[in-house]
């Protein structure tokens, strides 16, 4: 039986480090930082760790409906989503995930754009 990417890269411990580094980049972005101005970042990092873990075959899961509900009020536009996705891809590469594995995660992320993007 093949290991999931979640198992291959060390589980929640590694994914948590990836997510922390990812949010360092996000919060440095003039375009993205405002989305997180009133957000409890500790809670956000916990949720994002579980989300990325689920995309990598880990135990947590988020339905597309749930993604849509939690992002609906944010007015995230396509440009912001793409910048965020690019920063995540860069972070995965920084943590030396193999290129095919980065691609698999990013296909999952970009495949959910329709549930996250709500603005122009």
C-alpha cells in the first residue's frame, strides 16, 4: 500500500512547519495581509495545517461546502487566490517536497478555487 504524501513528509509536525512558513510569506504580502487583519492566526494556522494535511492524504477533511461557507464573506478575488496559491507552492518547494508531490498538492488547492474565490 502506497504511503500518502502526509505520511511521506512527516505528518502534522512537518505540515505545521510548512504552514507557519507559508503564513510568514502571506503576511508579508501587501495584497494578502489585509485578509488576515482580524483573524486569530494561531487558530488559522491550526485550520490550515489540517486543510493542507487533508489535501496530502492526512486524517483531517474539509468539504467543499465548508470551504465555501467560511470564505463567502471575505470577497477573495482570483488575483489574491492565485498569489496565495503561488506562495504555497513556493513554500512547498522551500521544504523540498518533490516536484510531482508539489504538483499534486497544488492541483488539489487550485481545484477548490471555485469554493474560495467570491470577488472579481
